[in-house]
């Protein structure tokens, strides 16, 4: 059967021996023929165009020439040994140079005015003459003329693979062995209906054309087909998981809104909820009362009020006799949530606990006891919540903040804290582009707070160069004179010789000189400080005892100081857009006008300039996230590269949104008509879906 051929272990491929097979497995995770077939080129070189020697210049990325070898010589000795061949066509001459393999090429390339070669490589200029170092070269023959005149895929390789002869060209040779084999058969995995609806190329032809395209048009059709297939099966899996959870996993029924909620809402609510907060609170409440186990993503910009919404729903859980917990990725953020929720529950009969790695054994023992006997209503903590010793009496709602910082296996531990799965609310302060949300959280329901609390003034963002530092210092002194506080964030703790930007300690010293004591007080916080020292400095700033907080990105999340009105980000070009936006969100929390100043050098890359311009132009987190997705890719953007969810072979969420929407719509349509994929027309889809998911762990219940 075709499927058995493509799942053949890679060591059985002609041209592969044990050492090569081991290296492919180690370096590229290629274990089977199918893994190799899915190792797609990252770009293509147009081999349809031939240049003349007199057209060659060093601005060309690559050139392809056709001509003759009219002379050769071996130059240098030992380490400087090199083989030089003089190449000529009817317009001129240039040199071909091999530093590696010089002896081999000297034995195989000889001057011959009757023999033509095709040469391909990167031209460089040396002392007024052009040469090509280590070009691809092959004699012109009837067999390879057509191969040299097509789009040629370029494959990622490594130094270790190249040493085994598996550079890009070597990998292409292996692929040619499979694809042009008489045994090459790939089963179709999409139904005739899907192929017809989207006019998709057949799967076998698409794989052939993606590796060895005959022309640009066929390459585009192959790319579309394979991208659609990849995204379709991801969406199919997510939608089936969601459907299965909704139909088979029962959830606790939170049927009433009682005293806890009503007392807080009527007597202690610190400010009127926005329309968006009311809407998403209702969406969550309906979920928790439906009898189905809730898995919902709550996303909203920095300062939009997600924590208050989560707390309101914690109160509903308590009204129905259940405990709740909130898990945060860092001690700083866990402490911040503890302080916030402790303030909200002041003068109410609610017990709130905090559990982090730094808590002493005595504290832990008392907390464990309160959890097990039901005295503890709300537990807030870090990864420490996942420990086996943490046992709840009746956990009904789990809130996970910045959940992408937790591994799926860790989050699954929280699932096992009760005999029946608790409701799960995932909060993200990093706005997620729609394509990423559909792929990463496609099995979840999504609530979005798209409205900021009233009275918030938009943060003014300014891009300033290092040479304007005196002007920035003057502005800082004006703000301090008005009673405001200031953050200054640096990307490093210790100096790196390879990087030309100021580090934290240098910055702290220069700030201390420009803002001398006793008139000015400066705090410093970074990740290498002990927790007690860090908390001490944080609290000094929170209480207004220090004017300036010099810090690394540890203050990206978890610090809420309404009086801080200025955020200065040093070497801003070194930060991603999402991180810049998170840092900016640390100010603008009070009634005063707030500012974010992005400091950078004049030397900005095109991407760096785009990040600065985007930050100055907009404070819309979702718009910023879309730009960030295009610049950095989905894995880097959400820290999900390690999860496997976004381990895409060919699709690109930043560029292929329309394909994703079409694939998801098709998956929804098929599952609506045939939820179990048992209709004969869907047999190819069902076979591929079941075989590809058979060995995968289902983390959907918590992720």
C-alpha cells in the first residue's frame, strides 16, 4: 500500500548508510521517507535564466552560466591549497575557485574546448575580477539539461550533515531517489468533494511539484494544496476535540448567583464595569451553568480589566460551593494577583491564600490543611500549585494567567486536582492575532475585552535616539517634580562584548549620577536578585519612596503603580513588539497623562524601524500583535514553538490567513454533516486523521 512505502525507515533509502541515517534523525528529525518528503525547500532558485560572463556583478545573489573550462591550476599549499578553473563563454572569462575538495576537483575537472558545463553560484569581486567560490558544476548532457533549467529548491542543512555530503544538493538527491522511484505512491487524504471545491492539485503531484517544480504556476498550486491540507487537519483535530469535550465531558453546574457575588457587586465593586467586561462575564457565567466543562480563553489588552472579570466568576464558583485557584507564571505576578484579590475581598468573609516556591514549610502545611478542609476559598500561586501535596476539597474553577508560559503537561496536572474536571479560564494579556488564536486555541471558546475602563488617557509614545538623552533626562525631572514616578527598562543584566547597547548596571550608574541623592531616590530590580531583595525594592517603588525604577523585563508583568506615568525603554530596537507593548502597559494606570519613550541607536534595521513606527502610531494591542506575527512568526510570538501545536511544515500563519479560514470552514462543514467521519466520501480524511493522531497525546482538555 502507498502509505507503507512512505513510512519506510530512512535507512532503507538508496544512498543512505547508517551514519547518514543517524545524522538525519539527530539533526533534522527525519526518520522515514514521509519525514523527508515533508522537509520542504525554504526557497527556490530560478534555474531557467542563464547569464553571460559580461553580465556578472556582485549585486546578484546567484548566477547560472554555460560555458567551457579553458584552463586549471592548483595554487598554494596545505592550508592555503586551492583549485582554480578558468571558465569562459563567448563574452568573457571568470575564475571558479575551490578551497575545499581541491584535490577532488583537480582530478575531475579538466580543460576541454569540446565540453560544456553549467555553473551555478554566488559571484564575488576580488582585485577587479569576478570569481565564484565553490560553485555547483556539472557537464551539459541530454540527461541533465532539463534539470538545470528549472526552479531548484534550496534546503536547510547543518555543518554536520554537509560533512556527510548532505548539503542542500545532497538532500535534493535523496528526494529525487524517492520521488522518481517506481514505488513512489502517496495516498490521497482529502475527499473528492474538497479537491473539487477548492480546485486542489492531487497530493502525490503536489509533493512532486513542491520539491521539483516544473514552473512557477505549478509550484504555486502545489504550495496552496499542501498548505490547505496542513491547516485543514489541524483545524479538524481542534474542532473534533472541542466537540468531544462538549458532548462527553460533564462540567460542574454553577446554577446560582448568590451572596458572595451580589455582596461584592453591589457593595464593593471598585468601579463601574465596562460594557465589554459585562459581556464576557455573562459569556463565562453561561458556560459555567451549562453543564458542560468550560474551556475559555479570555483575552484583552493590558489594563482592560481581565483580573476583575476572573474574580467575579470566582465568586460565582464560591456561591455554588466550590474552591478556585489562579495560576501565574512568576512569583512577582502571583504576588500581584494575591495583593489585588486580597484588596477586592477586604471586609468580606473570603479566605485567599498564596503558594509560591519561596514559601516556608510551616506556611505550606497550614495552607494545605485549609485547602483540604474547605476553609480556603481562593488559592493563588505559581507552578507550586501543581505539586502533588496540593489537594483541594472541591476545585471548581481554574484560572491560568499568561498560560503559554506553562507546558501542556504541567497544565494537565491541574486537570487532575479533582475527580470531575474543573472549569478552565485562560487569560492572556498579550493580544493574539486571529489566525494564531484559531490555530493555538481553536478548540476553545474565546471572549475578548475590547474596551478600556473609562477615564484612561491614551499613552503618548515617543521614539528618541541616544543622542537626545539630556533632553529625556530633563523631561524625567519635570515629571518627578509633578509627583510622578518613572520606569527605565534595560534588555540586559551584564555587559555583552558582542552587543553595542547599554546594560542594566551601566544604566543604573549613569542614572544615579544624573539623579543624585538625596533629591532623587532610585530603585533597581532584576532577575538575578534574591526574592526578598526584589520585593523590598518593588515595595519601595509601589509606596512612592523611590522616584525611578531601573529594571530588566521582570517588570513586564505584575507591577501595578498608578502613580508611574513614564516608561523609558532602553535599546528598544532589541525588544519584540509584543514585549514593548507589554512594557508600555505598565504605565497609564492612573488618571494622569502617561508617556512611553523608546530609546534606540541611529543604526536601525528595517524591522527595527517598523517596530518603532508601529509603537508610536498605535496603542491597539491587536494591531500590534498582527505586525509582530509578520515580523517574528507564531512560535516566537507566543512561546509555543516547544508545544508542537505550531510545528508547521509549510503553512505560514502570518501570510496564509485566507487559506486558514477556508480550511477551518471546510472542517466545520464536514463535521457538521459527519461528526464521526464515517460516511464513505470522507474515508480518505478519516484514514489520514486517525493514523496521524493515533500516537499523539490529547492535551486539549487543559491546553
